[in-house]
């Protein structure tokens, strides 16, 4: 059965995040019907992404949690509140960045996304990156980090940007890690503080 549309009951502040960039309308419909992995069985809603496309700055997290699964929007729970705070520190909002995850459906019980699930969803992320054409991607957590920095440890490389064929990628801790360990809040703020210079190309990566 199709779940009820949550939009009328969503907090008004979230309603603009439902705006689908016209270039992504077809992709979001494909994702909504995606049967490619077991996550399709238990999802309430797919969570394709939110924000502007094209735009210069993109964030890639892990996978939707319970609130995201209910609303169909990424990072709307407590991690999302901290992400909003971090965006504010660099003068950005969710309307002028693009936010998505490596998997677009909630892993049951918020377990880690599995390699086959990430692989099944990789083409969605590829198409989002191609459509957003970001100058900078910030990875949030180890699963999105592994796409560009396989085998590396987040504690060693967070905040150290690298450029891949003109695309700068900066690995960051996941906001949820900072909610568990308060000392990471300041670390994340420091790492975020590099983003403006990476966007203008002032700092080499
Ligand atoms: N954590 C994530 O990685 N993504 C979300 O969308 C929400 C929480």
C-alpha cells in the first residue's frame, strides 16, 4: 500500500526541501520505484536527496534514518539539525547545497548499509553528482568516504581535501558521531571552515 503523503504535515521549514530540481524529476521517480536491493522491502519512502542542482557544494551521508524514511528527505533528524548548524557557520543553508546519501532507502534498525546495497545504489549517486556538478563534495561518515578514499581511516584523513579530476572531496566525520562524542563538534566546525576556500579554489587540495 502506498504510504500517505507526509508533505502537508511536514514542518513548514522543511517544505521547500521537497522542491525537486527539474533535471532530477525522472531520476527521483526511478529511485521511488527502485527494486535493486533488499532495502526496497522495508522502506516507507525513498530518500533521493534535497537541495539545489546544479550547485557548487554537495554532501553525501550514509543512509536515511527513521525520520528521513517517514518524510522522504535526507538529514531531518538530530544529525540534520547539527548539519544545519554547521552549514550556518559557512553562511550556507539547505536550499543552496545538495544533500544525499550513499543509499536512498533506510537500512532497517539503522544498521550500516551493506556493500551490495551501496553498489546497487551507486549509479543513482553517479547520476546525482553528474547533475549537481559540484566543485566540492563533503563526505559525511565512512561509507561515503570509502568511495573516494578506500581503505583509509576517517580519524586520520578527516578535513584533508583531495582533488579527483577537478572535483575536490573533503572527508568529514558524520554529524551523528559528533552527537555521540561532543569533542568532535569543534573538529567538524574546523573541517567545515575549510569549505569556503575550497569552493573558491583559494586552498589547493
Ligand atoms: N544519517 C545519514 O547518513 N543520512 C541521513 O539522511 C540521516 C542520517
